[in-house]
């Protein structure tokens, strides 16, 4: 069922998963110990019902289908795995190292999305100190 959706709808679904996943992780400070798949799913549901264009474009019978939910669960797993495996860019690493040296911090980050979160936190900390 998922595969039969238009490419625009599939892109919108993927974007809603990645955006809400990154927002959720930021809300828990990228702390693995605080992660809850159930909580993430609640946040994602709220996000796609309020903000995502795809929700209104998928027929009701598809939305209610068990097969669609199983395919969606697989897509969620794929999107999360991709986010967590994407390495930080050299630009991010250089920026973070420079700010950490200035601030005397030692944040760790494993992926590009987490590096973006750390970079934002450091920028905010520098802004507060200036």
C-alpha cells in the first residue's frame, strides 16, 4: 500500500518522520536513557496530523489498513536508522570543536543530526556569555 502512494506523499511521510524524530530527540537532549518509542510515536502523530501535508492525501481505507501500518513501521525504522548512521560533516565537527574549545565543554555526538543539536546548544551558550 505504501509503495502505491505518490512520490510526493512518500517524501512528505519521510520528512514528517525525520522532522518529528529530531524534534523529539532535541526535547530529551539526545539522551538515550530518556528515549521512548511510544513517546516518539505520540509526537510524530501530533506532528503529522497538525503539520504534514500527506495525512489528508492518503485515502481513509489506506490509513486504517493493518498492512499500511506495518509498512509505515518499517519506514519509521528505516528513517531512524538513516538519521542515526549519517556522519557529522567536517564543517560541523570543526565548528563544534572550535566552540567547545572556547567554552571548555566536551559534548559528544554520533551523527549529523545530533551534531546539529550540539552545535545549536553551543551557539546558544556562546550568545548567553557574550
